[in-house]
C-alpha cells in the first residue's frame, strides 16, 4: 500500500509508514489540541504546484486566521500559498446554507481544483449545520464516494465529543481516525495522540505523547519493549567502576551490557558512585551519558570537581554528555526519545540514570512506570549499553524491603548502600545483593567517601551483626 508522509516527526512510525494514499481521515480533538497545526504541517510538507492541496475552512477556523497563525510555524512557506496550497473559505456561505449544501460546495471545489490533498477545517461545523441526520448521512456518503474515486488524500477536522465515536456517521465511513487530547495532569498539561482506526493497516496502539513548538507537532511514540528479543552475545568482558575495592566485590567488575541498580538512602553516595562509574569509562575512551533529574549539570560538575574530576574537559572531548531534565516537567515517552538520540549521537557505551525514582512523576500510573524502566533496560541491553541506575529508599535505620520497589528483578546487579549507627556515629555500608551470571562477594563492607581519598570500599564490619537493620548489634562473645 502506498503511503503518504505526514511530515510530523515520529507520526509515520506510529502509522507504520504514513497515511494510506487516497484515504479519508478524521482528525478529532477538543479546542487547542493541535488539529489545525497537524493538518497544515501535512499539506505544507506534501503539496507542490504539480500536486496541489486544497484547504477548505468553515465556521470554526476562518481562512484569515488559519493563514495568519500558520505563519508562526517554521514549516509555513508563503511561496506555496496560492500555488501549491489553495485556501477556500466557506464561512460566508454557511451563514445562509446548511450542512448538506456545504458538502456540495466542497465537492464543487474538488472538481474545480482536482487536488491531491484535501483538508476540511472544520468538518464538524458542517455536521452541526445539517438539517437532519438522514439528509446529512446521504450527503456524507456522496462526499466519501466522490473522494474515494479520486487520487486525493483527505483530512477532515472536528471537535467531536468522546461519545461521538458510536454516534456520528463520519467515524464509520472514514478510513482513519486520529485523536488528539490535551488534559491536565497535576499542575501541567499533557498532550497525547492516539490512532483509533486505520483501515487496511496495522499501527502502534495506545497513547503517544506529543508537543507543539515553533517547528509544529512532534510525536513521542509510547516507549515499549521491542516486540521480539534481539539476539546478542552475552559479553564476558568487565567494566571497571574505578572505585577501589568495588570491582573485587563484583567478581572483577560489572559485566558489560548489564544493568546495575544502586539503591540507598539519601546521602549514602549513590550519585557520586554513579558519577565515578561514568567518568571512569569516559577517561578510558568509553563514552557515557549521565541522565539526571534532581541535580543539574552545574551541581554535578561541582560534585565532580570536589573529587578532582574534570567533567568539562570530558564533555569537550566528546566522551561525556550530561543530560538534565526537570522531574516536574518530565514526560517519560518524550524523555526516552531524547535519551536514545543522545546515546546514538555519542555512541555511548555507558549510561547512568540518576534516579529512576524521579521517573515516576512523568508516568501516568505505577504500572506504566515499571514498564518504562523495563523497556529502558531491555533496549539498552540490545545495543550493548552498560547501565547504572540509582533508586532512593527512605527507611533510614529501618527495615528495607526491596521487592516493594518492584525494580530489583529488572536489574542484573543490585548494590545496596546503607547507613549504620554505631558508637554514636553514622557510617556507610555497602554490599552486593545480586550479580546475575557471575560470582560475587556477600560481605558487608564499610563505604568511605572523602575529598582527600575519593571513594573506596573498606574492610568488613567485625564484632557486629544485624548490620542491614541500620542499628547493628554487638556479636556475643563465645
């Protein structure tokens, strides 16, 4: 089946290659959801003087407004107006006519201009002006029949209510339906696109985030695990963490292409551990991406400087990318696209996400969050990326239940950082809870962090037991 590109980034991926050629498609959504922007992006991307587009406006969007506001977008090309794209306004005629007459006027314009692309904005206004449902249905069938006989790809725009899908005849006769929504989630607005129908074609189901900028609409497909596992050879090579004593506990380092979860209470050293892992790789010529939420690159650079690490120099060399996003404005699907773009651009071999706990703010629900993290890890493994993910727990000096987080099974390796209260002092402890596919130490060691000596894993705690409770007890003397 021949496809027509939408010229909306990533929308063709969702449509499995674009809109079917010569199809009739309904773009539905509330006011301000981006219907007109999408339609104009489509026609400006496709129309030429040889294959013209006809853009018919009705009552909701007068032609003058469509053109005036369309010029604010970078895709708008004034040279195409009147040559490749022809605008016709039915507004004045509709004040005295009805919906059935409007359909006939559209057909007259189609016969006159013979366009390859047609937009009716808004078709819902024509529906609302119909004298009766039966007469409108007959006019609609006449329109669909006439357009189906032409080499013309059509977009009908309208502000249809959610329950209209089962009632309005437009939904049953068109070939494709794309729904745009803009809803409030907490203190922010969230835009989403969903394909409801695409006759004769498969498509990527579910809601997909999108954004509107000066460049127009950009869609961020729902981030999912690849449908079929990618076959790859499990590496026996190791990645050094660069932290004295930690590689020893891990059986010689982290296996390449695996995901490591570093979990601990605030202040136990998760961020500096992750940063050290990434900088160690960058200094060895293994490019890395640091994905952060709470601490921006300026803060991370200062942390690194305290330990004598040159973040700016590594960024300038092109072996390090510090990617910060505010957790308040986070949309996880949009974020996934940007992560993948940065990983590919840098040809990254290592990646840190600090922390995955912050991603929950950008997920619609808990299940979506877990699915996202799982997909992120699986896609990283498919390209041989060695990942380190941090996650925060709040049970200071209390019992830890990792399974409640639902994330430990996703990671290949789990490193626990813990506060201990001993002899009126707080000390840090580190232990490797899991290292899939390799032997590892089960010892609980002291974890020492200082500006003078950096990061290092110390000796075992002797004479104490119940260490991971946070309040160790003195072992009885036998």
